[in-house]
C-alpha cells in the first residue's frame, strides 16, 4: 500500500512541476490553474461548491482563488435563475484560451507518462483504472 501512496504523491508532484510553466506564463497559481481546468474539463459543473465537493479543495481557498480569477478576467459570475444567492461560474474568452492551452499541457503530460508503454499495457492499465473507478463508486454509495 505504501508504494501506491508514494506513486500517487509522485504523480501529483510531477503534474504540479509540469504545469509550472503555464502558471508562470499566465501569472496564476496552481490552485487557480486547477480551478480553471476543472471547469474546462467538466462542463457539467458550474459553481464554487462543485469544486469544493468534487476536488475537495477547502471552501475558503476556492473562494479566494475564484475571486482572483474573476478579477483577472478568467471567470465571470452569473446569477443562477433558480436561486438569487448563488452564482454560476463561466469561463470568459480569456479563460477559455488558457484552458485550451492547459489541455495541451495535460495531453503532453499524459503522453510523457505513457512514454515507452506499449499499447497493450496502456489498454490493460486503462481497464484496471476502470475497474478501480467502479469499486470507488460503490464505496462512495455505501
């Protein structure tokens, strides 16, 4: 179990390291980048609470970073029609451009991860991930 946890930690550190150049280029921090990519990769989500619930980032940290992203023009707040107290967060043109480039960075990162991994091994790995994902869904339902 320790080796799996160490792997996950190493994966996270490598991803953050790999994303540093885009964060520097756009003058944003990793949490801001993660929030933008969350919305870009998951269009079914559209509010700060979704980030807290799904990504498990602390609410105050999400709030601070969303405010900065709104002020810097990457996100826009739109009042929800069914609840005047809640806002949808929408990527602006500037935010969409960053997300597009961010997806290229993510794709490049994954290509590097799978360098020297055969198509057969990659397929087996994806199958294992799918099985684990199903197990996680069952655990979360119970």
